[in-house]
């Protein structure tokens, strides 16, 4: 790789790092505030993705994943205009989503050029990134334990931001504890791949504690379901390997299994009041106003789906109806169906499933098991987010969730494309990680 191109990719990934770490904090800066409901740092990221996209234009136009998503969004835009006319706000959000997809592709390409197939280094980079974001989030909690004070501060600065009142909850740099609770689960899963190193193990524990301090039912349950699913898949694989007489047990797995009960007891003892509050959040759901409002929001989603069930309303074209009625839709899956209809949603699921199947089979061909292992974690996390955690929050189209997740998927897409090239060779770091 040419030094100039290496610097370009590194600089863009550094910008992505700042985007993820700072979250909505740039709203505090008047110049870099928000334009409407979009963070200015988001606009900067979209603009800076352009050089990467130009340099990799051939990769862009030959990526079936990117073309499918862009075509789906364009078709959704046409459906929305047909139903509601040229609504400027909805058209803006469609353009924004396309820009987000392209920026995620640029980030995926940059990650591929920088990390190649070195999954260990990639996992470390993600762990550090979200570890720093967690530290910033605890600083926000220390400064504003009552989130209403923070919302008032933003309002005094002329920044239009609507947030729920939270007492001693980790609203994070994303200014929403439920979004943070869902987002932080993926870095926690990735951190398990590098926790044999003491400092990364410390970051792993910090993120787990942050998840507890978010008191997010959706985030905590997502983490439990994700670990349970991955453990089940691993157990099934182990039984299969045992039957085929090919079972191998790594020392790191044994150490983690032996330490797990002690770590759980230590967390319970150290954060007794926080865990008690988490339990209370789950046991008082029926009497909780937040939970009851989500039930009403779900019914609103059902009504909107019934209006245009096949092709949907078009992405974000139903927003005006929600504003008029003063209602909302919390479920991400419902929002997808409302936007693209049952036809578009089903087509997307089939295409995503087929693509994931092809990618996973290609990753199995690599000498190192780490790429396939991380891809499996990513697929399980994304599926559970959409089918479970996403029912409680509109997380799927949230930039701080969508862009990093899409970037990882595009990274694996480019990694598999490079397998066809005779110039591709495994990095020294990946070979070392596999040997360990």
C-alpha cells in the first residue's frame, strides 16, 4: 500500500473513532452543533468518506451488498413520493441513509486496508474505541447524574434535543442509556477475543459495569441472549467435534470458565445497589410508564403497517403522521416493515441470509479461525438486536449503531473479495494469533 493511501485510510478511521467516542457531545459546541436532527460531526464524516469512495470506486460499484442497500433505499424513496409527494424532510432522511451506507462502506474498506485479516488487532481497536467511549460516558454521568439538567443545559444553548428524564443512569455520550446499552454489547463480545491480555480484560470489565449502570432492560437482556446463543452454538460445535474425534480445548477457554463464577460474585458484591436496581427494572415492568408507552407505540406501528402492508410507506415518510397524532413507533423491526413493506423486508432478510451464508463459508477457508469467529458474533448480535432489543428502541437506523455495524459487515465483504486475489496473503499478526 502506498504511504499516502495508508495515511488516508488511517485518517478516516481516526475520524470514525472520534465519531463513535464523542457521540452526541459535539452538540455542546455551537459551531459544530446539529442541523435539524443531524449531528454536524455526522456531516463531516460523510464528506470525508468521499476520497475513500473515489479511490475505491471499482470496489464500490462491484459490491452487491452496497448496490442492494442503495437500490432498496432508492425504491423506498420512490414509494414514499408516490404516497405522500415530495416531502422534503423525508427525502432528506433518505439521502442521509444513503450517505450513511456509503460512509460505512468507506470505513469497511479502510479497515480492510489497515487490518487485512488480522482480527486480533481489529478486535483490540474496537475494544479500545468503545473503552474510551465508556470512560467519556462515566464523565457525563459524574457531571450530570440527573439527565434533565443536561437537557436543560442543551436547551439553554439553543440546541433542540428531546430526552427522557433519567436519575443516575449512564446516558453515555449518545445521550440515551437504552441506545448505549444495545451498542456496547458488540464491543463486549469482541473484547472476549482479546481478554487474555490484562489491560483488555480491564476494559471488558469496565464495559460490563457500564452496561449495568445503563439499567437498560433491552441492553442487558441482549447481552444475556447473545452470550447464551454463542455458548449454545459453541456447545453444539464441541459435541459435533467430539463425535468426529476432532475436539480441542484452548487454555484461555478453561481459564475464563474457571474464573467466571468468581467474576460474577465480585460484580454482585461490588455493585450490589446497581444490580438490585437492575432486577427492579425487570420485575416492575407492568407498572413502568416507559414499558407501557412502548406497548402503545407497538399498536401504533401495527396500524401504520396495515395502511401499506406490501411496499410500505417509504423510509421515514410516515413521520408526519406520527407528528400529527403525537404518537411514535419504538420497534426497529416495525419501522423497517413500515418503511419497506413486507415485500422489501422479506427480500432484505433473504438477501442478507444468503450473503451471510456465502461469507461464512468463505471465511471457513482461512487458516485462522478468528475471522469466522468474529463474523459469527456479529451475525448473532445483529440478528438479536433486530429481533429482540430493537423492539424497544429505534436502534437500527441510529447512526452510532448502524455505521459501525455496517462497516464491519463491509469489512468482511472486502476480506472475502481479497481472497480471490493472488496477491492476498495472511498477515503476520493473524498467523501469530492462530498459532497461539
